[in-house]
């Protein structure tokens, strides 16, 4: 699409009551500041984008001294050889006055195409149908728009200018990013990045939190005074004996029954004590061996983790050194090319035609001719001086950049020397062997005590069996005996409760098991964190690879402007950027304002070529550059130039 302004008419618009301005391929809008140059530009951008030239949305377009008016902008366009007339005007509506007599006012914009009223939606839709992409319009017509965006927004537009490559294709280039390539079969790259950032955050939080949980569990262990409980146990047993003495006057059968019953009780207690002590010994032996195995597992895992992290650090540092050496070599080539460049005197040949008047062809007198030649030689000398100074300045910067890269390489090499990447097979084998031996020792330990060889235990069990048979024969069912049984039962229950408290000391063993489980979780989270960091590192490599593949193709669409789409932080980490470069300098760092203006024109013109949409470019501060230095553009160009003129002048080529 090719769009040109033929004329622009302003009515009651800011400082203009009514005026029509004609436009050509190159239009010069000239006056001193404050006379109205920017008003013409604002009228154009207000019509199509509802902004003024400074890009403020919904600007005030009413004249300062004309409250009751209808600002209107009408433009006659040539769109692909067809004349189209667009118009926009702003009506002011005054509401009813409130109790204070104050009436609110509001503004409404109306639109026309070829004198036919349109809603804003239809107005924009019809322009889109004619080929005017309003989404890209500002970036293609206003030199300050594209570089004024966020880096992410600029990158989005620039990537439209390169061949599309899927993240999976880029990740599958080599094995270095194979893990992410596999994930890309099921997820998008930003989803993978978000998931692993979340995993890393969760793992980091847990790795920091679990040690505090373990400390709390250690504090929750019960410190039971078993000696005091044993004393209470003996007291209960004494009460049982005292109850038996109260019943001494009872019948012989009952006495014998009670005697046998008490003996059986004591035997049961003795048997229970032997069983409990044996079980405690088994648990202590197994727990000690389990702790030994857990400690060896932790040492083996820490050993592997240390080597893996060393390999990862080595890979990253080696990549940084190789990449920086490549950049250093490129700087050296650039420096050599710069040294070989010489001033092209052949481009400075005196034009003999300049010694005659361009209008009438009459030769100037000799004094005038000498003055013209002298001016030519002075300009040539200045150009040579500027060339040499610029060459020296570029050389200094290249040398400084080279020294900075050398320092960075030296720092990385020192770090590389300190990284541990070699394994000690003997140490690892010793740990593995010790672990196997500890497991065998644990497997050989019984889960329950074996009392078959305990003669005391066997004798007591046999004695108890004999007593219980005798008790069966002595049992007579009398009420008194039942009462005594109830009393003995209560005492036995109390004794059992004390025995239960003694058993509670085994809870400490359960707490130790939970602590061991938490320690295992901590190691799992540490591994999860390392896995997430590995994936995130691969994602950064994919992003870098994508930028490297696309930057050359994107830069091929531009003239003097080139784009840097990635960079490295001082710590060597890769980061995405979107930096325009002019003559190798970062945009904004150059002190040559004119060169930056030319670069902005190059961006507009290059974007117009790519999107195949030629629209007028309105350039402010055009007085900062010589018109012969303005690059050729395919679109209409309007130059706003500050002069000493008190009245606005519009000249058309």
C-alpha cells in the first residue's frame, strides 16, 4: 500500500482558525519555535491515532481563545492512485447545570470518509481494508515511536521480520538442550520455564525450612525418668503383697489361690521385663545400623552432587571463555579492518561547473572562483580531519573492549582452575563398600528378640504355666474371691499403665525415624532444585540460540541501523535485550544527534518496506541534519525545521 498526503486542512484546530497546507514528496514546514509546526503534525496523528506529536493520547485540540468551536481536520489522500478524503471533528456537549449552577462538558469525535459519516469502528475498519494497518501506523510514520517502546515490544515486531522457527526445532539442534527438547513435545517453552521456576522456588524454600523442622522434632523428644517409674512399679507390687496379707485369715483354699495368683503375677511381670529388655536391645542395634546406612547414603549422594555441580560449572565457564575468545577475535578483525581504511580523496573532486552561475551560465570572476575553490579545499581538509579523529576514537573503543574481554577471560580461567570435576574412584568405592557391609549387617539382625536360648526366661514361662493350671483347680467362684480378683485387677491395670509409660520412651525412636524421613526429603528437594536449575540453564541456551539465528536475518532488513538482541551480564549470564546500534555505537550513546535522527528514519523506512506499507514520515528537529545527508526513503517525507521565520512557511518539492 502506498499512501500520500495531498493536502491537510485545519479548522478551529489549536492555534489555527482555518488553513489548508499542500504536501509533496518532500515537504518542509519551517518557522521559529511556538509558531505552529507541531500543530500540523498533531493534526495528522490526531486524525488517525488520536494522539498529538508528543504521543499524548486524547490531546486537547481546541484553540485557547475559542471555547465554543468544533475543531476539524480534513485530509486529501492518494492511496494507491485513488483519491480519498478523510475528516475528523470534535463536538463539545454541555450537560445540565447542577445545584451550584455548574454544567459538565464532554467531547465526542465524529469521522467521515469521502463526506460519508462513519463510526470510529467503521472508520478504522475501512482504512484497514484499504491496506492501512493502524496497529503499525505510528511505528512506521513517527520516528520516535519504535525505539520508545519496551524491549519486549520491539523484539515482538522484529521477530515478525525473520523466518519462523519453533522452539522445539531450536532445542533439537544438539544434545546440550535435549532435556528441554523432550519437554517441548508436551509443553510450551514459557510453560516449562514457569514450572521450573516454581519448582526451584519450592525446593529452595523446603531446603531452608526442613532443618528448622528437624530441630523442632529433636526438642519434642520425651526425657522419661525410668528410675522413678520403676520405683512406682515396686510400690504397686508392694500393695499387691499387702492385699494378700489382709486375706491371711481366709480359708486355706482361698489363701492358696491368692498365693498361687500372686506368684503367677510376679512371674508375668518378670517375663514381661525380660521380653521388653530384649526388644529394646534389638531396636537399639537395628537403629544404630540404619543410621550408619543413612549417613553413608548421604555421603555418596553429596559426592555425586559435588561432581555434577563441578561439571556444570566447568561447562558454563568453558562456554563463556570460548564465546568471549570468539568475540575477542572478531574485535581483532574489526580493528585490523579499521586500521586499513583510508580517506577516499577520489570522492572529493572539484566541480568545475560550480565556477559558473547555475541560473544563467555566466562564469564567475577569478576572485569568486578562487573563493569557491578555497572553500572546497577547506571543506575537504575538515572532512579528512573528521575522518582521522573518528577512526582513532573507534580504535580506542575497540582496544578498550578487547582489554575488558581479556580481563573477563582471565577471571573465568581462574574460576575454572578452582572447580572440582575429577572423581576419586577409591573414595567412592570405599563408601559403596561400607554401605553394602552396613546393609548386610542390618539384614542379619533379627526384627524380634530370640529368647530361645534364655534359660531363665524358659524356666519362668514353664513355672507360670504350672501355676496357671494349679489356679484353675483352686478357683471356687465365691463372692469374696471375686472381690479380691477385682482389687487385684485394678492393681494390675495400674501396674500396666506404669509399664505403658515406660514403653513411651520408644516414641523417641519413632521421632528419629521421622527425622530420617525429613533428611531424605531434604536431599530430594536439593536434587529437584538442581534439576530445575539445569532446565532453566538449557532454556537460556535455547533463547540465546534463537537470537543468534534470527539477528542476522533481521538486520538484513535495515540500512545503517543494526540490532543487538542478546548480551551478557557482568557475571557472564545470558540476557535478552533489544538495542539498536548506529555505526557500532549503542543508540542514545552517540553524541551526534543528526546521526540518530537519520537512524530513526532508517528504522521507519525499513519497517515500511517489510510491512509493504508506505505512509508519510513526519520528522521533527530536521534542522539538526543537512538535507543531503537525509537517506532516500520510499515514502512521503515532511521535515519540521526550526528557522528564524516568525510566520509558518510550508514548501513543497
